[in-house]
C-alpha cells in the first residue's frame, strides 16, 4: 500500500490541450479492453517544448527521437503519445523503427507532421514491441475524449494509483501527470512526467527552467538505486493564455512548477514497489550542493540502510557508514546526525543521553526524516526515498511472470 498517499483533487483542464486514451493490450493481447495502456496529449496549436531525459547509456529509441525533436522543433510541438507495458528498449535494430512508426501513426491520426510528435514508452525492457496493436490504439486514442486523470492511469505500470496534479499561477494553469514505482533513482528513474501549461513562455526559458525544476524534484527521489532506459519529462507551453493578465514573474511560475513536480515526484516514492516507509534525507553542512546531494543519494540507496528502515531499526551506524562510502571528504569528528528531533550524534560523538528506544520510535513511523550535518560548509541537499521490504523482491522476481 502507498505510504500516506495524498488525496488528489481533480486535475484542471489546460486551455489548448486535450487527452485521449485507449486499451491496446500492450503487455498481452489478453489484456486488451481490460485496462487503458496508451495516452495521447494533443495541442490545438504549436507549443514550445522542453525536456529532460535519462542519463542511462542504454537509452530507448523514443528518448533519442524525443531529444532530437525538442532540439530541432522545440517551438512547434503538437502532441505526446505514450504507452505503458512495454519499454521498446534493448530490442536492437527494430527499436527505432517501431518508435518511429508510433510517432508517424500519431501524426497521421492527428493530421500533423511527425516532427511535431513526441513519444514515450514504459514497461518491460527487451521484449518485442506489439506495434500493430499500438497503432490500432493510437487511432482510437486520437478521437477519444478523456481527461488528465485518465491519461495518468493509462501510463501506469506497477504503480498502484494514478498520479496527477494541477496548479494556478494567476490566470494560468499547469497540469502534470507522472508514473513510476520501481527502478527509480536520480538522473532519472523509470518514470515519465508530462506537464502542460497555457502560460506564454519562450522555449529557451522553458528548457532552462525544467532542468532546474527536475533537479529539485524528479532527480531528488530514489526507490531502489536503479535508473532506467526510458525516463522522460516533457513540459509543453501552448501560450494560449496570452489574453490573460501578462505573466509578469517567471520566478513565481518556476516556484509553482517546482512545487507541483515535487508533489508528483514524492508520489512516486510513496508508491514505490514494496515501500512501507517514506523517508526524507537531508544532508547539511557540505561544501557544495552537489556533494550534499551525492551523500544523500548514497545513503538513500544503501541496502543496509533501507532494510533498517523496513525493520524499524534505528541502526544509525549504517547511515554514517553509508555517508562515509560516498567518496566525499569530511572529518568524522565534525558530523552530527538526528532523526526527526532525536539527536544521535554531535561532532562525531554519540550523544550521552541518546536512548535507542527513542530512535526506534522514530523509525517505527511510516514517515520520518534523517538529517546529517557534515560540518564543512553551508550547502545542503534533500532526497526522498523509502525502505526495502520482502514485497519489493516479490514484485521484481515475478515482474515478467
């Protein structure tokens, strides 16, 4: 079960965009008609587009094609087509052909140019892509009438619930959907995020903005330390809000967008495969934000730390040992550690009045925080993660069966 999953309000319609879904039976023909597994987000006008992609060296063809499209045609994108159930990755020479067929089919169905279509796939890696069923679904999705919540549901894989959110910035609307549950780690994860707004923002500002936003949200989560082949975040701006009060402050827009993306990213961790704890890891007192982030990520992916979380065992020694394994220079006699408000270490020494029962009480909670101060500088970083339970092993041992 998800950890303290938020109660989601209905997603707001974004002027200039519509959503369609279909059931293709992507994972198995026997599932056709039983659940939706394809979505199309289509715009009425050319949109400015920005994106971030996986840093995995084995990148799916849809990622490479999407990056080229944003770089070459980033001011005239009209649609995103995405499927769940099959990643179309690791399949050799047919992979790009299948990805391009998916793009061309969506373009034909929407009567736009293939250069204006971005694609995304998520699911099992290394399995032949059922392109014929997907093309049939694209034709259905192109004329269907769905909403953002239904679109979010159609991109789920092992997610237990659909993830969406909306914000307003003055008269403008931002709505986003995301998916992800396992193979989640910064830069990025087996996750997809699609965000749309009617705010008029030029492509260069949009691209620099999404990189900063993703660093504070989708790149600040980890479920299991594995990154995937298909991770993608797309941000589209239709500019159809030009008739509203002008967007005076890009900083305000970015702040609201960051808040939305943090919510979407945290939902991924809360719904992580087998996760029973939601843990915030704060690293303070670093010489740089990057060093703080690296230490936090190293703690977040440590199997020993994550199993201690699962067992509600306040084994703080595992936390500081993981920090010491991060390859960042710090002096052991300067570090301090607390969990929520329970201080365990100060200046490298176990606190004299620390009681293990107090630490255990914190770790027994479904949600808590760890704060490690390295005692070196003024920079900090934050990462959200979960625990490792037997259920995680079960889900992934039986993923293809």
